[in-house]
C-alpha cells in the first residue's frame, strides 16, 4: 500500500481532476472495468443494412497503425489558477506515469487503409438518406450507425485499434457504452455561391464523452481545420463567449488526407472545426471511447447531449447502460479488492454509486441533475476569477 500511496502522490490536478476521478484514495491503482459487449437488442427506428463486406483489420486498418511523432499532453498551469491546465507538445515516445490520463490530443496518424475508407464511405452513403439529421449545432450528422452496420460495430470494437489508442490514452479503453456514439458522421459543406465561408462544421465545445477518434473520410476541401485551444478549457470557453480567444492560443490541425485520424481526450480540451472556404464536402467519422478506469465518472452533460439527437425511447436505455457499466465497475472493485485498510475509501465508492444511480433515475424522470452539476454551479457563483475547473462542458 505504501508504494501505491507514493505513486498517488505523483498525480496532480492536471492528470486526475477531481470531477473526473472523485475517489482519489485509490487513484494510483485503479480497477479496470471490462469492456461491455454490443447490446443484444436495438431500437426499431434504425434500419438494418445489407453489407457486401465484413470489417477485416488486416485489410481495412492501416498496416501498421501509425504512431505520430508528437502528442499533446495536459500539464498544470498554476499561473492561470488552481487546477488549471495548459497543453504541451512532447514526443510520443516520452515516458508517462502509469494511469495518468494526461492526453490532450495526438498529431494526425493513419488509421484506415484506402480500402477501409472506401468501405466505410459506402456504408455512410447507403444510410445517409434514411439516417441523417440536422441539428442546431451541426449542419448534418448521422448517429446510431452501429445499429445499422456490423462493419461499423466491428471497426469501433476492433481490439487492434483499441490497443493502439489505449497507448495514447495511457489507460485501457472501450468502445463507448452508449452505442449511439459509435462513429457519428459529421458533414461540413463549402460556401454557397456568393459566400466566403460555409457554416461551421462544429462549434467550440468540450465533449461529454471521455475520448474521441476523429477520422477524415474526404479530401479536396479548403478550410475545415480542427481547432484546439492550448489553454485551460474553462477559461478558453469563457474567452470564446466574449470573442476574446487570441490566435496564438489556438492550434490549427490539418489532416493529410482520407484515412487519417486525430485522437483526443475531448472531454478535457476545448475544440472546434473551422468553416470550409471552398472545395468539396468535409466528412468525418467520430468514434467515442470510454476510459476503463472504473473510478472515472462522466461529463455532467452526457445525458443532455444524447437527448438532443434521439428520442427518449433510444437515449434513456443507452444512457442507463452507460451508468450501469460505470457503477458495475466500481462495485466490482469493492468485491475483488475490499478496502480493509481504507474503509473510508470503500464508503466513498459506494456513495458515488448511489449518487450516480439516483441522479440517473431523476434525469430519466425529467427532473434532477447529473452527479456533480450542483457543485459546479456553486463554484461558478463564487466571485473568484482565479479559480477554474478543467471540466468545462458546453456541448
């Protein structure tokens, strides 16, 4: 236990913010939850596609999967305030502390082969008419594609890809338990005649899911860069709201071409997509992933983000599945590792499970807040401009 405590002492707020990892007493040796299988049932509203090709990692993934030269990690930024972070670019070979989930985002790297891009594009095109929707935030998206396509399911759950991404995350990952998040398809369109720029493909936001892999599926467009703020996300969103985020605090990331992806801990960085200025459509597939650290909790907006794009018959079971998986991991930790030398730690875990389940029930009944919302609002009411939280959420 002494060795574990010494390891825990090396973690800081940048690597394990309390809103993501509220039980700090065992943070150095987290219990790893098993990845959940794909649901046996599916919503009636999603069509079942007839596919000509099965996902084959040898043919459809890049061989080998690339390791970018550099990645961007989160580091404490005490100059900006307690608990604040900044982004630092480091070689991907740099040694990192075990289970320190300090990834911000990677440089672009090859994920799908040309054959993989062609196969995925065909599935998207075949389902576009029946499944695409328009939202206030996105000109056009497709969600729930995994319910229609086994290829998409197998791509998201690929053990080869999960192992690769887990190395960047520095913790085991699972395809997100909310299966409507498998490969969300985002469309960005070039400007119409007489316009200088199209509508933003995506506005500034912080994700409600832990990690995302943003895969580019098209080329021949102008603009459309992935924009990432290099400063603390809460402070970045506050400055964006007043149109006061300077260019020098924004990183513009360009994909080399179709088949390349950028992997990010989108729940802890502010990011957006620049409007297209010309050329053809920009189409991306966004895979969502969850940390298997069972002590991690979700963004406070995860339920509301899901409800914006689905009927209650879809998003309630999907959300409940995610909460059940998170809580099951915590309870399993108490079964396999009783806290004999730390009874208070065991009580903290049990309290967290009760709070999460109670909050989930209230949300699904149309009242209440997700675990942590009240605390965040209380902090925002404080007149303390130097205090910030790493978990701003606006999506």
